[in-house]
């Protein structure tokens, strides 16, 4: 949590991909770039590089959106998991004295209601 708070978690600095398909793909991309560099005039090649930069920028925007979505989904899943675990522990711990805790879900909202011996 300390590293998260101070911004020391930088996932993109973890190094190169360990996927075995990564190296051959990047090598092929490099070969194709060399091919176009030799084939195109310098002005055309600059336009080609501009297109590559724009594609990289669009990919980064998409990566950020996917990261935000994935992170949010993970947090929501953990809230749900720990909510159910807490409710189950509460129900077991207090079964003899307070009745039980019922989880009622309506749409996207969950309500925890106490039922049993005490109101």
C-alpha cells in the first residue's frame, strides 16, 4: 500500500514481455520498417513514422482505458468477496445471540438486514 500511495508502482517498467511470441513479432515489425525506409522517399517515410506514432498514441489511450476498467472490476470483485465473507462471519459469530444477517440484492445495490431474535 505504501508503494501505491507514493506512486512507486509502475507496471510498464516491469521489463519486456515474457511471452515467447513477443520477440519474433517485434523482429518482424523492425524488418518491415527497414523495408519501408528503403522503399519510400524521406518525406513519405516521415509520414509513415507519423502514422506509427499516432497508432502508438491510440494504443496507449486504449491501454489506459483497459487498465482503469480492469482495476475497477478487480476492486468491485474484492469488495463483493469480502462483503460476503464478512456477512458470513457475522452470521456465524452472532447466530445464537442476534439471529442472522441476510444479504438482499436489488439491482446493483446490496443491503444487509439483521433478522432473527433482535429487531
